[in-house]
């Protein structure tokens, strides 16, 4: 099988000596060093120079050549770059003396990291690649917090010892005199009409810059993926892929997929058989990633699907991931309603939200009364009985609904970056437009009443794209759940996982294998289970296994001549 390398980019601080460059990298600038690694679409690696000023946009970006020219000289780079759609990092050098400005995107879908190497600071979009400039080992404190709550690992650490994250929405300033971090993004406030227009522009342009001129496939299932697929079809042919249980050819997502008939859209159906059950061993080896990948437990299914798309000629695959996080978010606004004294509305929304999800409203109301938006906005998982490491309770408290909302989106967006690395190993560029910074910027700018409802399904998305989505899709109120598949998959593969429960995590002292084996055994028998902590343990164990067999990134102090970029 042809070997495909993960796509990432990075650079050095001005004056770093000796310069650290990954072996095999495509160098864009020599001083200060800037490079890309892996098989990038040329349209997603663009540079421009004007005198001593240089700018690079790395990743899908809607900026025109005129936009780049303007950004070369504008005093505040963020004032121009904020409106650019896509998932990218903007780097500018020379506009402020000899300093380098690196804008980390607002949604953390293109996360950045930094490490203090012997020759100076090195930054990059892959913590895994940078780890070989540090001690190369997993950060056990981060891993312990991940096992405690996969949705709230330590924010000031990465999964790798010595590799620090650059905060989302911050500018990394690199100069001969040192390094600085300053926030460049904060939520705006827009009217409902303006917020909807901003969302339409951000998502439409985010899709366009990914699909123009390349063979494209896309998930075709619920409202989120259908919207993305229909947008992609406006710019060229797209193959919509609908997964379904083997032997089941009617109902569910199949009917919604068949209801879409627009020029440029063709449909294929991907049957899921026994070999695709969660926890099954895949034919394709799980690659090492920046952190444990959310899809690791379903890698057998995902790798088969993406492999089939690659074999059919698809160079890029679009998903609807992130739509639930943006438009089906938990009621973080309840704390704000209570703080402003809107008790009737708070009580009504809490009751309706709890009724729809068949849970007690009392924890939501209690969190709202004490002003804890974050608790109202996410599930609180008990400490897993198999967690052996000392881990403080997750610090999720936030009195502000928007702060809690943005933090929850960023946490998922960062973790989903590892999904792109999985797809890279199969030669497919995976894209999640809903996690774009401009999309988050548009959604969080809307009044809470526009983006949240206990009575309507994803009202902001449905209303913004009412002219694009068929009536049946806009009125769809739910989508399928696959919890039964997880129980069944664990039952079929229980011997493998009962063995792995006494593996690398246990040897590191992070888990107690006996309680984990008991939980896995119970889940395999169909006992109702709290899945997130179990899935975190499975993902972390397979991640450590992949990391162990993967050689580290090799670096050189000799920079090749810069390659031409557009």
C-alpha cells in the first residue's frame, strides 16, 4: 500500500540557530524558516511578498489575492484576517520590523503548538511532529485528565511532554527579543439577520475553497451533512456517501439521501457489515496522531469508508461533524436567564430541554441558579472507577454562556484534528467546515433565541439555509443512534479488549485494569453504560500502541532552498 504522510506546517522564531527543519519538508521561507509537510493541495498553501513584508496562508482559506495584498501592510493583521472563511493559519513576517506574527484560528480546528528546541522556539500544527524536539514522550498529566473527562483535558498542556499549545484565537508573536501571546479574537454581537448572513457566507465559502477543482465526496445523512453536500454541489460534482446497516435499504438516512436531487450530486451507499462493528480490528493500521482520535474505536468502519472513497478517486471528503456542537448545543443560556431575573423563561426552557432528553431538570435549574453555565452546558461524568491517577476534578465552571459554548466547541474541534491525520494516512483530505473559525464567529454572534430552541431542531441552520434544504430535511427532528452497535461490537471483540485493558495505560499507572475489565465485560453484555470514559480508555490505549510503533519526526539543521508557493 502506498504510504501517505500527514499534512502539517510549522516554522521557527527569527534568528533561531541552528534552524530546525523537518526532513523532507517543503520550505516556503528560509529566514525565518517556514515549511509544510505532506501532500497539500497547492491552493491551500499560498504566499505573497511585498518589499520586506511576507504573508503565508496555510490551509483552506477564502482570502483573495487582493485580501492577501491588503493584509501585508495593514497595521493589525487580525482586522483583515478575521473574516476569512476556512480552516487555516495566517503567518506574516516583516510588517512589524523583524517579528513574525502567527494567528491561531478562533475555533481551534487548526491547533498550533510550540516547543523550545536547542536552537530556539519552533511552532507547528502537529504536536506529534514537534514531540521529537522535546523528550518525545506522552504527557501523563494530560493523559490522566483526558481519561477523567475526554471533553475537558488539561487546556494548558498537550498530549506530549514539552509541547505546549498556542491558545485558540491568540496571536503568537516571535521576535529576536522573545515570544509573546495576545488575544486577537473575541465574540461579536450581530442582529439575527446579520448573524444568519455571516453564517451563510462562512459555511458556503468554507466549502467552496475546499472543493473547487478537486474530486470530492461527502457524508450524506442528517441536516448538517446534507447542507454541506448541497453547498459542495454548487461548485462541481460531488459524491454523497450514506452509510447503512448491511441488508437494510430503506428508512432512516437512506430516505433523506434519496430525497436530494440537485445537479452535480451522485449518491453511493456504503453497507456496514460485521467487520465494521465498533472495536473491531481494522485492515488498515491505526496511525499515530497528535492525541487519541475520537474515531479510534470505529477505525474499522472509517478506514474502509475513506479507503473506498480514495479508490473511487476522491481527493477530499466533507463531513457534517461539528453541526451538533454548534446548533444542538446544551442550554448554556440558562445561567444568563437566571442572572437577568428571567425565571419563567429559564424554568420553561429547562423543563422542555429535560423532557426532550428524558432526564431530570433539577440539575439544570440548580446550575442556572448558581450561575454555572458550563455545568448546564455539558454532561457531568462520574470519576471512572478504573482511573488510578490522581486527577483534579474538571474545572468547567463559567458564569458566561458564550464562554462555555466556545470552550466546548474548541475542545471538540481540537480533538477532531486527529481525525484529519487518520484520513491523511489513506490519502484523503478530510474536511469539517462546521469547525471553521468564521463559522463559530457567526454562530456565537447570534442572539441566544436564534441559535437555541427546545422546540425546534437546529433553528439557526434550518432558517439560514431554508432555500437550499428540502422541507423534509428542515423538519427532521432527530437522527439515528448506534449504541446497540457499540454493545454488540464489544461483545464480538471482548477477548481482545479484556486483554488490552491490562496494557500500556496500566503499565504507566494511569488505570486499574480490574475495574476496566469489569466495565468492558458489562457493556459487552448490553448493560447500560457511561460510554465516554470507556471510549476514552479504548482510544488512549490504541493511541499509545500506535505511537509506540511509529518512528519520530526527523529534523535537520540544513534548510533546502525555498519552493515556490502561490
